[in-house]
C-alpha cells in the first residue's frame, strides 16, 4: 500500500458522504458570500446620498437575508451535527 487516496476503493456510503461534504463546502462558501454581500450593501447605504438608492439596497439586503436562511436550512439538512448545534443555541 502506497498510502495514497484511491476513490475507487470507497464504499457507496463513503462515496455518498464525500459528495455531501463537497456540497457542504460549496454551500458554506455561498453562505459566506451572502453574508459579505449584506455587509457591503449596509456599508454602501451608510455612504449613499440618495434615499432611493438606499431603499433599493435595503430591499436587496432583505433578499440576501432570505438567501442566508435558505442556505442555513439546507446546510442543516445535509449536516446533522450542524443542525444539532443550531438546536443547542436556539
């Protein structure tokens, strides 16, 4: 045995778990992006002189927060440990 990782030797359960972990990595990156967008829009609102522009960005922030909630829910459905942690702090 050469110590290298060989995906061909994975059981179906291990392969499924790896795919879920890959999905979770992507979803967590998406979650970070949504949170960063919220922060950026908020910073822009504080700098804008236009009330119309600020109101539009406030609406966009609300949509981004909905995306955050959807991603968190999806992550919880794929990661039971994460779901337990959310229940512990609720």
